[in-house]
C-alpha cells in the first residue's frame, strides 16, 4: 500500500467506523472519501461494494456475492492478468 493511500485510508477510517459506513445512509458518508480522492463516483453503491469484503456479510441476509467486492476483484484480476500477459508476450517473444 502506497504511503499516500495509507494516509488517505487512515484519515477516512478515523472519521468513520466501517460498521457505521456500511449501515443505513452509507452512500452519503462516502462523499468524504470522494473529496479526499478528488474524484466523484457516479454510483456510490459500487464504491461501497468495492470496499466491502464478503466476510463482512457473514451471517447476514442477502447475496454476499452481489454486495461484496468479489465480482469486482475477479474482473480486476482478469484485466491485470491480460495486461501483464500482453506485455510479457511482446517483450519476450522468444520465450515460451
């Protein structure tokens, strides 16, 4: 984790307990995070889902796969794999 991200995350988590942020009205609390990042997300529910690990939803009603960051993590891993493999394929064409 980079120093800048660590400082940002620490500032945000000191002001907002994650249990409070994940409860009712959580989307509105994420405006502070957006302000710190200098970026406005079109759909704050996706931002909240990206921050929630499925273990948070253990024992909760509902579909944890939809509410947690697992789907986004899967997609991100796939995109990263594609980029790295493309780079390696073109950088080292002689290697198998």
